[in-house]
C-alpha cells in the first residue's frame, strides 16, 4: 500500500472498538489519538521517545506513540487508559494506585497504569526489580517511584488473590 | 479566638478524625482514569497556536526582525516587543526582564518574538522563517569572572554584573576563629538543575467580551499571574482571570514561568481576539525556562577541641544567568541558612548574585538552601574528622534546640525538633557502628559508605516580607462544603490537606468537601511555594472553618436546646455532648442555620506576625518558623568507574503536625529522588552559553531503577503555633540535605571529599585518581 | 512536526527492495521508528518517501540452525530478550539487549534498526562482533553477506547501497568451552553508553585458545579490539595477563569528548570494561584461572 500527502485511511481497534480515521501519513500515533480522536489521556511529552508520557499499548505491549507513525497501527489493537477502567469500574491497578498514594501530579499516571497492566497481564506476580524494569521507560518527577512500585505489587497481590479464591 | 488558645486546644485534642490520617487524595480518581485535564488539553476551536522565536546567540543587539517570509506562508501573526500594549516588564525582584526584548538579547534561547497560526505545523514553520539580525556583543559566562568585569555588562544600566549583595554579621568572627582549635576551609560548587516537570510550561488565553482575558495555565500562583499579565496588557487586574487546570508538576519553576508564559499567550489573544495556546516543547523547557542557580560557596568553619562550633565565614556566589528573577530572594535565603541548623556564635556571610549570559535562574525546591547546606554539611564532616569525632556526635553537640539563636540572632522559642529527630535517626540506622565499620573496611572494588546531613528551612517568606493566608469556606444548602483558595494543586496534595482541615474542623466526612483552588477568583492566598501550600495556605481554611463551626454550634444549640459549648459536631452529626442520641443530621443543621439567618460562608484571613530585620547587619527575625530534616544515606561507590549508587535513605522530619502521612511520604520520596539527581546525574552542559543537552537523552533525571529505597520517615511533631493543627512546611525539606548526605557517605566509603556536584561518574573517578585511591589504567 | 512524505507499506521483502531501488536516496526505511522519527523531528533527515518494514514477517524470526542462529532484521529487541534460542545460543547478545533502553522502546525497536542506524554506541553491535556474525543484505542485485566488522563505515554510515535492506543476522552459537560477557557504563540506568565492551573467550589447557573483544562508543564505529585479542591468544589464562592485555584497549580505540564523557575518561573506562567483560567471560567459559 502507499499513501501521499492527502490522507490515508487507518483502521484499527481502539479500546475494543473498531475505528476508521483518515489521517496524514506523517502524523504519529500520538497525533492521531490526541488531535483526531481527542484521547487526551495520552500526553504529549518530549515527542522524541525519551519520557514515556505518550505510552499506549499496541497489541498488549507498551509503545511510545510519539515514535510510531499513524499508518503503522493499521489493523492493530490500541489500548489507552480509557480502555483499562473508568471511575465506576476501576481496574485493580487503578485501585491500587489510588490506595497506595501512587498519584501526585497525575501527568505520568496513565502511562504508568498502562505499563503496569501490560506487565501484570504477562507476569501476574512480578518482583520489585521486575516492576522497576518495566516502568523504566516512564519518567516521573514527583513520586520517586516508591509508591508506584508498591501500587503495582499491591495490584498483583489482589489479582493473584482473586485467582486463588 | 487568640492563636495561642487555638494551639492549646489542638494540643489538648487527643484524637483527630481526619487530620493525621492517610486520607485518599481527592483528585486520585481523575488522575488514574486519565480524566484529569492539563493546560495543553484545552485547545479551543479557532485557537491560534503560538511558537517562540528564540535567540541563537548569548549576547547581542537586535538590529532588525524580519518576518516577511514567515508571514508569506499563510494566516500567520507575528508579535514583538513593539506590540505590547502595557508594560514590557516581567522582572520579579528587579525590573530587569522584558517579556520580549526590544533592544538586546542576553542568553541563547531567549524568546525575541512570537508567531501564531491556526495550526501547529504552520506556526512552527513560520517561527523558523523569522529572521533576526543581531550585532553580537562579547558575552560572559563565568560568574566569578562576571563579578570582576565592567567591560562586559549583561545589563549596562546597572553598571555592574552584581545584581544583589547580602550579608550577615553576627558576633566577632575573628575572635571566633582565634578561639577555635581547628579550622576547616573549602570551596564547594553546585551546578544548574532543570525542574523537568513532565508537563512542560503552558498557557491558554481566551479573550472575553469585555476586553479582558481568561488564562488557563500551568502555574503556582494565580494572582501573580493575573498581576503580571494585566501589567503587560495594560489592563486592570480585574480584567484578567486566571484558572489552573491540573498541573503536571511545578517544583518552583512554574511559580516563575507561569506568569511569563501566560502573558505571552494573553498578548496573542488580546491582539487577535482569538484564543491562543502556547505550550513549551521539551526543548523550550530546557532552553528558555529558569533553573536552579549554580553556586560557588567558599566556607570556613572553626570549632573548639570538644566540637563546639565557634565561627563560620562564608561567601556565596550565585550565578543568576541573564536576569535577576527571584535571585535576590534566593540569595537571601541561602545567606540566612548558611550556618545550617546549628548554634553558631559568630558568623560572617556575604552573598553575591551575579548576572551572566546564560539562561536565567529562579525558584526551585529548596530555593538557595540546597547549595549552602551542601557546603555547610560537608564542612561539618570534615571538621569532625579533624577532631576525631563521628558525624553524629558533632551534630548532636551543635544542633538548634528550643531557646537557641540562629545565625541571624533570631530566638527560636519553640517548635525546634531537630535534635530529637537526629537522635532517633542515629539510633534507627545504627549510624555510628556502620560508619566506623565502613571506614575501617575500605577494601575491594565497590566500597560502601554511610553519611548523614541535616537541613532546616524557614517557612513562609523571608525577613519582614509580608505573608498571609486567606480562604473562603462556603456551606451549600445541601450541606456540601466548598473551600476556595489561591493555593495551587501541583501534585503535592495541598487540596486534599485543605479538605482534611475543613472536614476536621466542621465535623463532616472529607468526601463532602470540594476544593476550588489555583484561581484568581479565590482570595489571594499567596504563592504555592516555600513549602507553604498546606501549612500557611491551610491556616485560612482553618480560620474560616472555625468561624462557620461556631455559627453551626450556635444554631445546633438552639435546635438541641443546650448551650453552644455543649454541642459536638462530628461525622456529619451535631449532638449534645452529654447525650449523643440527641442529635441533628448535618444537612438538617445547615438548612436550619440558613433559616435562622446565619451567614453560611466565611473568609479566613490571617496575617502572619513577623519581627524586625536589620538589613545592614543581616540580623533579626528571618522566618516565622523553621522545618527541620535529617537524611542518612547509604551508598556504594565503584572505584574503577566512579559510579555512585545510593542504596538506601532514612529520613527524619520535624515539620510540626503531619496532616497526611501518605502525602508527606510522597513529598519525601520525591524530594530524595530529585535531590539524588541533583547530586549525581543531572548536569546541564554549556558551550558558549548554549545548552548542549536540552533533552532527556542526556539530561538525566532519575528513573525507577536509580532511586534508593526510602525508609519510613521518623516524624518529630514539633507543633507550630500558627500552623493549621500545628503543621509546618514539608515540600522542599527532604531535597535540601540529600546531596551532602550522599557526598558524606562517599567520603565514608572512599576517604575522598567530593566538593562539586553533580558528582557524575567521571568527576568522582578523577577525584579518586587525584587522591591516589585508584591508579590510572 | 514531521516533514511531509509519502508512506509505503510493501507486502514483501522483494517489493520493499524494488520500491527502495525505484525511489532512490529520497526514501528512508522505518521499522520501530525509534531512530527515524527522532531524526525527522530534529530536522536531520526529511525523506520524501518512508518505507515501512514493520509488517514484513519474512524478516521477523529467530531460527536455530544447529551451530548458528538466524535472526531476522525485523525482530524486535523485546523478542530477542525473550527468546530462549538467543539466551542459549548467544547469551551475550541477550545480556546487551536486556540493558538497552526501556521495555517501551524494545517492543518496537528492531535489531536491524539498531545496526543500520550505525550509532557508534549501538549496544547490539559489540556482542555480534565477538560472535563474528554475518549480515545478510538483500538488494536489487540479489543477496550478499557482509561480515559485521565490515558493515559500519562511520557514524551513521554503513555499506548498504541504494535499494539494499539488511534482512538477517547470522550468528555462530557459543560452543562448549567458550564464555562471553557484556559490560557497559552509563551515568544512569537506561541512558546511552559512555562506553561498552563485549568479550568472548575460549580456554583450553589453561590457555586462551580464542579471545575476541569489541567496544562501543569509543570510535567512529563499534570496533574489535585486535591488540587486546593478540595479547591474549595463546597465552596462559591468568589474571595478570588478562589485566595487561586489557590495557591494550587504549591503543585500539579512538574516543572523542562529547556530552556523555571526555576522551580521557573513555580511554580509562575502555580498559576497565574490557577487563570486566573478559573476567566474566573467563568465569563463564568454565575454565579455571591458570
């Protein structure tokens, strides 16, 4: 396939829903999500892949949406924090973030929550080091990461506990 | 109600329902679900996107600005100093800083013009096409050089590059050194630090129908933002409305930059009649916002054989960059804290704030204090070594206690918990045993060390600079509670603390309280800086809520047919103390009070009493109260590479009442991480005034894998008479002693004193080489 | 803001080669985007065409072929880190990849991208160099094999011609008696290397039968430390010999001073990293010190 300056149609799954949008080929996935689809929880950070604020999950794995071209998500599945839980039905990770006091300014929180979810989906019982490695790519200037790490492990305990019951 | 009686009452209270508890943040749900909105999310239809045209040179006259090519691209608008309708002045301490310079540029990255266009790409392209012709001027980058030179002046009209001088003269230092058995003298250097909030600076300005403007911005002080924006636009303050959305971190930087960025966006909105959005790129945030002042501190300390401090002589030189901004205040704070939290009978301190042709400096968590505490606390360890003492011993001998006097000769009558905090910290960490063991061992490639450092920090503004608190509390007819404050929520959790204070005083669950803050629509509460958000800011909430509580007790007494003093209100019910079954529900009570004609809103204004300060000698009343901190850090040093890893930090805090331990821990953990970055990895590199690493690839803030374990803090609740429930400030505290604690631990591990931060692996390696601890390869 | 370009997503490697040959130097290849998008945003490149290889499953594989491993150039670093074949056959590559960047980058960044970007600090290169890997290049003239040591020609430069694509990396697997290790130095976790080193040794009868050492970030390209290798081969496997051989690294490298470190520091650290990599490689080779 090829597409020029005019526009390119991209079809993908966003938070479980099929979407079809026309976008510029030189738009990034971040541009597509924020500007076209108004998903504002995906933050515009450094736009050079350094800070992790624009994290989304593509086919369940965390990626930097500022480094992916919009046409590259064609046919794939994208998850933003809106697809993880809402105030009425929080995901265990979100619950744990609230309870552990893992939230300060909240700018990195969606990226952290998404990363934690992706981690727990693969590894339901990560040790501290594994959690720290997973969130290495998301910077946080407020918390010193301590309560974020604790929240992820708290969420793991809860989820694992649920399975055992 | 006198303030001392309030403190008595608080002291008598045996338990609190909400205060002191790890109450959940009131904004947590918005943030974990991604619903929280930040400045850049408010892009309105028809909005113009604004971009900066920045100076590529460090010093030069503006000869001509040519926007013809930029304007030819399409619907592009262009603004320079000439377009400013009001006063082109955003200086803080001194009137030295234009919003956009008319005559000359003073640093690489200085915004010289603004470009606006309906789409971002067009604005960016247009900004690149603006051509500015300069006549380059010789530039000066080193503050030590700048203070001696008069041929190269950053601000010609001032006749010198020294922007401000400060001094403290206490006792007689000559005699103090004569009476000393040991004297230690060293020079310490600290580098720039970039705030690096993950949300960059930004503002959205929306013109209103009456010729004014509403600004939504990433700020720390709405009323300052209002004043400066109004000044630039030439409008009465009342015509500028400022609202903060959620703010993605501040750390002081947005106190300074908020008004500047707001004024830029407002200028575009005002001139075009359209909404204007200006969000700094990460690069802009590096090149064109204030940083922590780099410093050179020359420090001489004398003590007697038994370890008592006799005298200090300190020279502090702060590099202010191109503008003074907050520098004079930063310098004052550094000057008055130069002795550390110790009794020093004789002190001579001289401070200099020096202009250079680099990006300007400003407010940053600690505000001049981390620079001097790094020196003061390093000195103390060097002194202890000369005396054959351990670091804990020398500190315990000299720490401030109730009844002590500071180096400005201020008498500290109460609320001085540092001695107890350090004592407890020493016991908890087993400091002495570890310190001796690590010093004895010193073998192998990776060495372990432990270090301690203390700090103190005046709460509120310095000297006689007026400070106050203010808030409005409104009870809705349905019993809901609204707190209006100018304090900003920048991640620290002040609004949650405010809700706790209101809930505790009124006797309702926290969930009933809504906080509307960070807006010029609320009373001017002063800035969210100087660790004053929850403490000073909370006083107004406390006072206002007390007023309502008295009215409600009165109303309840009429309903319950008893004396108001017999009424208790808690957990959403008012009842007779002698008969809890005789009660009215909260909603019912509020409605009845409305019906009886009670005013169900109240303001709580409180003007902080302050003493006199003699500027000539630098003596007198410096701050209404101090918070205190001590950190113990344990490190590992890889001798072959010079890499320092901080393994663990134990904090101890004496900051009065801990209103919410979860929030306080968050502040401590974050401050330690930021202090560690400052001490070890965060290095802004310059070449001819240009920043070589304006990005997160090479300006290295700590990641999840770098931060140490932070142990549960020790709290000494040394209540402060005017603080809400006795609380003092917390936000800045744990950063202040962190660099010194780490470098003292490095010394314990290696025997080598590092006097310059950031202590990157390369710097530590060559310091170890110079000291002969390692040989070259 | 990214420059305007035409986007192409070829369905096969063959189509990709044809496209790139037709479009010429105005075309750039994208896979993970971790290099190209950053460069485009910085204005360092503004291609008129971008050819997306991220969907080419034919260059995304890890195959065990007995004594060697074949890794498709489109394989992500995350897949390499999680591959049992890589962990068993080329553990030093896994070690390097583990310490590279973040999970978020590794899920899209590819091994081919890391090599073709040709950063002097590319961390995947030294391990592949000590394994004497061969790169398979596909182009309009067909396939050709390039030893990895000849692939890099300068900072950001490789032997790839117009229309050529790096298709796969062929890596001889570790043999019994061999041991390898990777070391790198950064100011902070996840940051770019100040210097890095990989070592592979084979010890038999108390002697270094084979020794290969490669370094990153200390020369215009990742390089083999031939002087170090010569000082080891055939000599007894003692700590003293290893130490003095490591010092030869200074003669093998040509470091510069940049924002990450000075020339002097890189010189010293090259020796340290080479020594540490060699020491661990010897331990892993199971060979006791002579």
